C-alpha cells in the first residue's frame, strides 16, 4: 500500500501540501519513506491509478508556498516506475482536473 501526497500540519495553525510517499509493509507492519513526487499534490483533488504495475499521480492542486491561500491547479502527470524506483513526468493533461476518478480498462 502507498500513501501519496496530501496535506500535513506543518505547525499548529498551518497546513501545506506534501510531496512525500510512504509505503506500508504488512509483513512487518512498518512504514518506509519512498521517493517523493516531483510536485506536491493535495487530495482528494488529485487522482491515483495503477497502470501496468506503475503508479500514476494525475492532476490536483497545490498552494504556492504552503502558508497562504493562493493555489494553482496542476495539469502534470507523474509515473512511479517500480523498476527504477523513481517518479518521472509523463504527458501532461490538456486541462486541469480536480476530484476526478480513474480506472484501468482494456480497449
């Protein structure tokens, strides 16, 4: 299981988007930090899907500095390649999306 991005309390009164990724190992009940996203994203405003064993992080939004209410919508898509163990940018969306859903189908 992976926990990807989201918001974190950086102090008692501030929230900020994070680019961190945590992996859970049910065998020994432990969490491990994995490579960070290229861009911080906040959920539930971005979408995650698994395609051919690779994890995709799609769209969403982030704030500009973690301290203000200025936000911008993210059109980028990132893929976590489990073989190289790194995030890489792939083709961006042609528009920003928020609160979307994804599924994998064979066409």
